[in-house]
C-alpha cells in the first residue's frame, strides 16, 4: 500500500515509530533500524507493508520503497512540504474514522507543489479541507462580535475565521480576494505578501 509519512519518532537503538496516512487509514507502525533499510523522512510518499509482531501490539513497518517527487532535491520545496505534511498529523492523530479525502488532498498537492508557489498550493488545499469538514466560513460574519463584515477588508484568525479588522487588529485581506479563494479555490487575487501571511496563519494548525 502507499501513503505519506506524517510523523517520525525515534526510539531505542534508532528504531522509529512512523505514522503514515494511506487511502484506507492512519497507521502508526514500528520500524526496526537496519543497515539495509532505505532512508525515510517526514513528508515522503512510500510504498509499504504492515506485519504483525508477537513481541508488540504495534504493527511492524516493512518493505518500504520511497516514491520520489520530481522536486525532491529542491530543499526549499521539501522543507515547505514537510511543514505542511506535519500539520496533518496533529489534526488527524485522534480521529476515529478517516476517509480517503486527506490522502487524495496530499496526493494532489504533491503533484502541484513545484508548478506554482507551493504556499499557494497549500492554502488552496486548506480551503478544500475546511469545506470538507464543514468549517469554511463564507458568510463573513465576525467571529468576535458576530456582526456581518461589510467592509472591503477582512481579518483572519486561525482556521481562517473571519473578523472585523478593528476587532482583532490582525492583518487583513481584501474580501474580493477571499471570495475568489472560497468560491474557486484560487489564490489568483492574493499577492505574495498576503500569501506569506496566510501561510504563517496556516502553520498555527489545521
């Protein structure tokens, strides 16, 4: 099966506890250290097998094959991808059920990561996630005072919650640009400075 590595924890003798998201599930697996093992890292897409062990309740990760991205040797792209991937572990680790939406979202993002500013890919992907989870606030009602935002500028909190600029005194985005983002999943009307600000807001958590 195939999946994306969302988290790595080192344990004794350089063994690893690895969390991988596949189409079917979120798996936490044990990987024994060995000279013949290929290098794996956060954010990598891998093909792998799961094997039960009489010594532990946790399944063993085996026969791992790294499925490389075309942009894998670009450190800046990889670093951003690892930051983005890590967000999914914190968001999904306690989920009781998981559909294939999250795997497919990461799959699509990985294919587009080098085709435009990757932060734009991440933000457009995040809007799809918010919509999927029923958390996309398109009505522009202030999260702080509950009044409708009639101004042209909208401030955003974590999870892209909209507020009046005067309610939170945080950075603002043109409402028309947000409408385009929410309606068409496009960052076309957002400039690079706004993209950077939304990226750092995204890093606060999904």
